[in-house]
């Protein structure tokens, strides 16, 4: 039984109980949201028996983030990917996608799943293409079905599959500035053009559901026609595919499988809210999982910042999970430091969205850190920060001695110009004046 079918039957699974405790929500609410399709619990039955700590993705829960790792045909190895996994989880990634496209993918994925306490996602198309020698034209529907089953048996918790891009959509993308930027989407498009046939992932959707249901793998319906530039955002191609994803969402539920829907990558700030609300309407509230979105195209090397701005806005509008972007986006394969920077940027975005959505307790840590800041409790500030090591290192660069960890100033203002120290002095002066006035009145 999948989490969806259990929830529809009115049962609360151990995974739902676990998620309820993590979120600070009632288990009955988790069950009802899963039953309605507004929440998913990516938990492959194979991974469940390993190290997986169940989590949930949905509008009623805290906003989640995903980190992408994986090797390429050019660089990276098993040790690098395990280090990236550790860094992702350490800094707060809620899920991790293994997007390996190079050699020895099975060995890498097996090690990642065995080591990961968070759900692992994949794009099965990549490994299938590697086994076909990079020739997508050689794919048969059975090749893809076999790869999905193979990865399900490994314990993959959710899979991005580009089922919604159809043959009749392709002409809509031909005049775009950046064309089809989704790797999976472009591969499916090339296969359809080569064979002059409909997307086999769409025509074999129910068979794919049978595999997903058997292992309780969650669908992540891929947006093969997502915009790759501001110029292509919110166009006819993007929304034509979205309509199909809405149809497939309902078919997925009918087949007893959990589903979330992937969203756009490059969107101007003024269009983000509309995009999120449109997806929620078209896909009947299925969790929305967005890449960024990037709000400008002029910042290669800083796209983790560009995209985290859009991600915060998307989370505020109702996106359930944010897929990180690293500084290397558009430039190269992220290394371990890029992974850290991407995760931190997106933890900030998701946390800001939770505060804006007024999730219970979302601001508690902020308020505690602000109190420590005013009290010049530097060590408590470090402890409460998203990246304590970096915060302490910055402070140590100018004031490394232990005595300065209780000093009422930092190196920016010094002891005479610190506004918080001055404010504290004013409060003490006010309190003393009040005591003097009380004494004068009593006399």
C-alpha cells in the first residue's frame, strides 16, 4: 500500500506519525493532506528499511529544499558524491537528487541511498541514456520501463519523468530564445522528432504507475518545457505542458501513486505568484516543486543568489519545495563548496517563506538569535546561525581571542560606536532616572 492509499483508507502510517512530529502538526492532518494529494511522503519501501527518516512535502508543511548532486561524463567520483551528500544533509537539505550522467552510476547510487537519511530522487532517463551509449533514438518504451523498475528496486524515493511534453507542443518552443533547456525534456523531444511518435512516457503512463505503486515511488512530473530565460517565461509552450501535467496528476492519484509537479526555472519576479497559483489550480493542489526560479539572467557565478530571491517569493506564494541552484549553475558541475553555498542560500529562502506563511514556530530561532545579538552573546549567535562555523570564522578574523566573545562590540563599530551598546546604555540611564524620580516623589 502506498502512503496515498493508506491515507485514503483512513489509516495513519508510521511515516505519517514521524512526519507529524517533525512538523509539529497533528498526524490526522498529515493523513488528510496526503489523502487529498496536497502532500507527499517520498519513502520507497526499500529505502524505508534502511536509513531513511521520513519527511513530507506539501503546502501545509514547512517549505522544503532539494540539493542536486551526481557525477558527469567529465568529472567527479564516488567519494566526491558522498561528500556532497554529507554536506547537503549537514546544512539542511530535505531531499537530494542523484543526477549522475557519467560512468558507474549504479555503484554511486547504491552508496548514496545506503548513506542517506533523506529521500533520494533521480531522473531515470539519464542512466538509461548512458546504457544506450548516448543515443536517445535507440530507446524503446521497454528500455525506460525497465530502468524505472531498476531504480525503484534500488530504493529511489522519487523520480522526475518528463511525461507531459507532447509531440504537438514542440513547435511552440521553436521560437524561444533558449529553446528546450530541460535535459530530459530535450531528449524526449528528440526521440519524438526522430520517430514521429507521441511521447512514450505519456502513452505508457499507467504502466509506469504500476511500477511506482509497487515500491511507493513518488512521481515528480518533470517540466520538460520550463523556461530557460526570462524571455521565455510564462509562454504558450510552458502552460500547454502544465495542462497535461494536471491531467497526469489526476491519473496518478487514480492509480494510487503519490505525485508532485515540477515548475519553472527562469521567471521575472512579477510573474512568480501567478505561476504558482496557476499550477495549484491546474494540478488540483498537488505539491509544487520549483527550480529557483531565477529572477534575472545576468549573474553567472551568482545564480544561487539570483534564484534564491525567486525561490523565497515562490515559497511565499505556495511552492512546497525549492530545488537549489549553486554558483556553478550554467557554468559547470558543482563541487562540494558550491553545494554548501546552494543549500545555505535555499535554507534562507525556505525559512523566509515559512515566516511569511506564518508557519507555527517558524520565527522562534530568529527571535532567539536577535535576543543573543542584543545581549552580545556571540557564541549563542554562532550556535543559532545556519552556518555556525562561517559566522565564528568571520568574527575571529579580527577578534579571535576568547575575551572578545563576551565583548559588547564587534570590529565594525568598536566600543564607542556600537548602536546596540549605546541603546543598552540608554536603557540603563532611563532606569536610573526612573529610580531617581521615584525617590524624589517619595521624599
